């Protein structure tokens, strides 16, 4: 049996991927801040769940301790930052620091904590990125900067850990609560659902290509 740890697994892409991996026979450890939604999802999928904030070092430690065997770490949990999205000239710096903690430091901390288990089983890390990491969208400077940093963390980690596959994946726009918070529910409602990208992610995990940055178009 293969084992996966998925963050941000109570809704959106994290939940959609968890459902698909459960159907594929994986043993899952799920985490998210929303305890009620997380526990409901875990019950439905026959998964283990530990609610908490990935930016909390103690929570990261609990997750690593609960996953002594690990084939896949999915760093999906992410923050948007202030909404409506502020221009960089007006971006609250305390909010930006907090966003880097959630979107960059936390995924690296969890990777550090689980690398011994991942090395043992020649596992993989899937970090969820965004086109905002490489494109200049007005208002997306804070979020995009964190995803650009996560991309480079992933890039260097891949070079330093040749026995572990590291993928940083831009899944494209998806119909999620985060996108609705950023652009409004009407525009977000026109985006494809998270489930639409999951088959491509499953192929990625099954075929285990070389480490690298992948986009939704490149996966399909």
C-alpha cells in the first residue's frame, strides 16, 4: 500500500486529489485548518486526519510523526493574503510575512520533517504552484511572490534530493473558494472544477517523471 500526506485537504484540489487517491487504494493522512470539513472528508474516505495549521511547527511535527511511511507529500495548503487583492504599493507587510510563512516556509518545513520517510521509499513531493509565480498580474504580487519562492525552493530541493521526485505544478484556474475571494464568485464560477485536473495529477504520480515545473497543459 502507498501512503500520502495531503495538506489543505478539506476542500478544493486537496479534497479532489484525496478522493482519487483513496479510490486508487492509497492510505491517506489529511490535514487542514477547518476541522469539521476535514473530519467529514476523512470519514468518507477512510483516511486519517489531523486538523491544524501547517504554519505551526508543532503541527508539522505531529504530521511527520504520524507518517513514518510516506510515498507522496502534497503541499496544497495555501493562503491568498488580503482580499480584495492590494497593489504592492499598499500591501500590508505583516500580511505578506504571514503569507510567506504559510505558502513557503510551511511547505519546506513539512518537506524537511518528512524527507527521511520519503527517502526510504523513494517517494515524491508535489508542491502546488500558480501561474502567478511567473506572470505579472495586477494585485497578485504578494501571492505570486510566495509561489515564485516556492518554485525555487522546489527547484533547489530537487537538485539536492535526487532520490526523491519533486514536482511544482501550476494546475491553472479552478473553481475554488480562494479564487472566488480573489476575483469574485461570478468569475470564479466560470473556471473548471478542481476535479478536472486530478486525472493529470494521478498520471504524474503513477508515471513518476523527472523532477521539474509542470503546468496543467503539460500534464494533459
